[in-house]
C-alpha cells in the first residue's frame, strides 16, 4: 500500500476504505490462504475488507489534541496558583501531589502513582533531573486525553511541545 502525502490526497478515501481492522491481519478471499490443509475452513473468509474508523483521522486532525492540551495546561496553572496560595508551605513534589489530588479527585497514593509515572517517563531520560510542574501537567494531560478519547492514537511529542509552550517554566 502506498502512503500519499496529504496534498495528493485525492485517492485517500479509496485507500482508507481498504484498510484492515487489525494491521496484523490482511483480509483475503484466496482459498490457498484461508483454507487449512485438511480442506474444511471453520471460519469463512471475510466478504469485504473491514474498515478502521476509530482514531484513523485523528492523525490528520491535530487541532483537537492541541486545544485539549492547551485547556488542561491553563486549568492546571490556575489550580497551581490557587493551591500555592492556600498552602504556601508546600513546594516541589508535595505541591504537585496536592495539585494532582485536587485535579484527579484521588487519594495521596493515586497522586503518588501519577507523579511516579511522570518521573519515570519524563525526568529519567535522556538525562536524570528533578520532576517539574511541566512534567506533571504533561502526564495529567496525557492521562485525561486517553480517558476522554480511548480510541485515539496519541503522539506524545506533540503534547510535550504544547504543554511546554503553555506552562510557565518558573512554576
């Protein structure tokens, strides 16, 4: 199958109509490929190629992801300001834990799990560094996006760039 650039997309609907549901499975009606050596095939071959609908166009429509990441970033910055004002004694991980607890309506253990996940994903590679508020916002945005759109594929590098543009680096 040939992947065409978007500007030459006149054949895109025909290509999309022929995509299989499972990328590891190519539907076929060739008896040599669908019938077992014994002769009787317990599973009939598909009548037509199956179409993957959920999430297919998401890669061509990044605006939804951008708006989602920007909204979450702004909301978390506002929450950071209110939590920091209400609890001026909290700094660093304790402040991030409190923000995660309030945003996700979770227990301290649930917030710690999210902070651990953010630390493992963003603060360990390519170099080890301290967890930042941007890392926490990035992880919460990814988790909330997956919860809101479970069928969508996600490119995390896009989210990192958007969150980094929206969140104040001094927080």
